């Protein structure tokens, strides 16, 4: 993928865990965006020409959010890799052997290039390598990481989109999400979030999009995007996403979002709005 990373807030990640990061990975949009959210508390990093793997200390945030890269706790670690599945599997097994007797774990959350779990299992079966948890079972989900660095074209229906402000606005967002996307990962109560909604002729919010701004001026992450099932197919989800994206790139240099791999319709909308695929992931999580 090609994204502009020349803004100060999107500076390359040149050091992780005291180690120099080669340009191939220093400029990778996932690495840049995730490290920009306040920095990583990284204990180890491994990389070669095929993949980049970082081991992060884990802490579940007290405000309910679960960013991709998080802070620390003795309870376990988080793993993030980008690049190719075979390369990520090779780095994982090498890292597990290097860190014995404790190995990589306990791994609380892992986000790996899609296909890594199968590649780790295959390598263990063929070579007799120890397959660490959670890679000894199927991943929890598969999803795609997208990003955009410029505003989208105006789409039909944006004239009905408003920012949902204050407690009343958050209540409207919550009511819409209860039917549109009850499992959305961005909580309405997240204190650093902003919300946009599309109103019908009666003023009822029928589609909503949220944005997490973990660090002011740094990349935004959209989440909990949803449209009332009875109102789908009218482009109103694209309208709220476009409005939220436009607000994001006016404040920061990149807006990112994640979408489940099976959600073909959503991927099509995001691509029309200018989002570019940065990495296909599979994950395990609590």
C-alpha cells in the first residue's frame, strides 16, 4: 500500500525496545499509526525482510477501550506482527525459543498477518517446534486494517449527518448502536471519542460512526460504525463514515479503521471513501 507519512505526527518508527527498525518496517502504516498512540511499552522486537513482530506488555484499559497496542501488566503480553504470514510464523517460533523457559507468554492478545496461526501449527507439526498458546488453536477472528490520509469526496446524504454532542448525543448514538451494531468495540462512554449520526425526517438517528482519539493530534481510529437494519442499502452508513473521516483528517494526518474480513459491503464502502488496505489480520483476544 502507499500512504503519505511525511507529517510530523506520522514520523517513522526508528526505535522499538532499544533496537533500530529498518526502513521497510519503520514506514509501515500499521507500525507508524499504532506506535503514535502514545508510544509502545515494548519489551522485545524481531524482524527480517518478511515480517515485523513486537512484544508489548498488556494492560486492559480501565475506561473500557482495548487498543491494538496497550500498556503493561504482569498478567501477560500482547503480540503484534505485520508483513507475511510465513515470516511472522518463523519469527514467533524463533522468539518463543529465544525467550525460554517462559517463552513469549502468557499472550493475552495477538494480532498477526492472516494465515500465521496455520503456518505456526504447520511448522510445529513438521519440525517438532513448540507451538505456544494461543497459536495452538484457531484465531478468534479475521479482520482488515484500513487507513486514509486525505478527505473523502462528499457523498449523498452527508447533509443529514450531525455530530452527536454531549450526553444527549451519546444517548442517541447508544440507542442507534443497540440495533445497528450492538457488538461495536468502541464504547459510547469512551471519554476521548466523538460521534456522528444520520437523522431521518423525524430527527431519529439511523446510522452512527464513532471516532477514538487516543492522543490529540495523532491518528484517529473509527469504530462502532453501524446502520439500523431497516435503513441499510441507502448509503447512510457511507455518509456518517465520510463525515467522521473528514473531521479526522482535519485534525490528524491519518484515520484508521478495522473491518471484519467477511464484511464485504463495508470494505467496498471504505474503499470508495479512499481507505487503503494496510494489513490483513487474524487475532486472539480475551
